C-alpha cells in the first residue's frame, strides 16, 4: 500500500495524527497501521500536548519521526460512533 504521509506533516516535519482522551489515556488513530494506538498522558494533565513516540509497525513512516496528536472534531467523533 502506498501511503501519503505528506498530508499529515506540518512545517516542522513532524506528522500530526488525530485522537481523543478516554479514561486518562490518549487514543490515536494511525492511518498507516489502520488501528488505534494508546499513549499515556505524560504530563499528568491528560492533555494531548507534546511529541509522541510511534507505536507502529517497523515499516511505518511514523517510526522515525513519531507524531503529535490533535483532537478529533465533534463531527468526526459522531461519525466514528455511528459506524
């Protein structure tokens, strides 16, 4: 599968993936692995701030760079819930 990582990479070169917080954990959707990865909130505030090390397969484009996490919009969350 050819994966277009460019659409997830902002100017600083680190990708931004989407996620949400549930039970004190950060849940991020990985479009490469096509599954959710779970991260702990490292600063104790349950925020999505900060760089994350990828929990992806070794051949993932995120393995070398890691990523930032941006919240899903309410509309995106509704679509996921309704699937």
